[in-house]
C-alpha cells in the first residue's frame, strides 16, 4: 500500500499532463514550411547567380576546347534543384479548406520534409558551385559578361 501512495503524485502529474496536452495546430507547421520556403528561395537566388557565372565560364571553355564535363555537371545540378523547387511550388497547396486539423497537419508535415530536402539540395549545389569557382580562383561571383 505504501508503494502505491509513493507513486500516486507522479501518476497524477502524468495524467494531468496528458489531459492538458493540446493537439498541434497545422498553422504552426504551415508557417514553418513558408519560412523555410523563403530561405530556400534566397538560396535559389544565390545558386542562380552562381549558375550565371558558371554558364559564362562554360561558354568560354567550350570555345577554347577546355574540358567542361565537371562544369556541365555542376550546371546540371543547379538546373535540377531549380526544377525540383518549381515542381514543389506548383504542387504546394497552402489552403486546406475542408480538411480536418489532423489531415492538414499530416499534409504540412509532409511538405515540411519536402522543403527541408530542397533546402539541403540547394545548400549542396551552392557548395558544389563554390568549390568549382574556388578551383578557378574566381573571387568575384557576380555575373560575368
């Protein structure tokens, strides 16, 4: 009997905590998705700026007969990230009218994973572009023309 009374306060606290726990609101996750989207768009702008430089270098290398395989692969990866972002934006539906909170929550958690994956993809292509441009000792990353 003493055993039960010694754990009773802890059991009451757990029961109270569980009963007071509120369901997560989908709007919080949606705001997080939109915030990450805005950050990814900024990264996409940087990646596209770098791609402009890479495109100029590619044209120059191509006309001089230099090896362009690695450069072309880097450009392709930037294009692929841009295409993935465009696809995500075309499919993203922020209006969840007619869905329950649980359904909306599930949808936005799924979208959160997708936008986080895009974030990683853009970080990767920016890093790849940086390394390539560094290998050529190009400091000014503004568009070359």
